[in-house]
C-alpha cells in the first residue's frame, strides 16, 4: 500500500465514515521522511517529482546556511551537534536534523566577519585582549615607521 496524503480515509465533519468511492491517485502520493542525520559523510539524493521536476533529499549533512539575526549576516558554517528538539528527545539522541531543531554551529565564520566588519575580536579573554592590543600597537608602530621610510624615499626622489 503506499503512503497516501488523501482525506478519503478520514471521518467527515459530522463524525461519519466516508465510503471509498475511488482508488488512490498518483497526485495524493506521499513519501518516507528523509530523517536527515548529522554526519560528515554528506549524502544528498535526487528525487523525481510531479511534472518531471527534481527535488534534492538530504540524508546526511554536516553544513548549513545560518543567519545571525541581530547583525543581519548569513554564512555557511559547520554543524557541530543537535542540542534540543521540542518534539522528541529521540531526534536529539539520533542526531536527526529537522525543522525547529536547536543545533550548535561553528562560530568561526561569524567571528571572522565580526572582526573584519567592526575590527573587534570576540570570544577572547581579557588578558588575551590586552596582549592583542599590545601586538596591534606594535604593528601600528612598525607600519608608521614603514610609511615614514616610504615618504622619505619619495621626498629624496629615490622612489618615483
């Protein structure tokens, strides 16, 4: 028997049973759930659908396109773990990726964007930040020395 998405098998609004007055139709067809798992072995299958069109059914994935809402930035990043699922704890245990599942993602692409956009490195301890500030000051000093040397070469006419 296949999976059917018809409403013939359901009861009427009055509670009475409907008589089956026709057989199942191709356009009422349903398919097995994908049950996409979190795995490094990426597997995506091609499914032929109505009208000869194609859908892609993900069976195993390890990456996704995630958005940082407050910053309005989206990056492709690695999925690390399925943390919580309000519908079923079994989906957490089996690492199944479904809609509304809470997942842990790799923050590196977002940290990198934040650094380039704001010039601030996030996720660092205070001591490390102080050391980084000192390093940044040294780099600026060396850069200013380098710029001074270039300026001197231009003034003397050695560099055109």
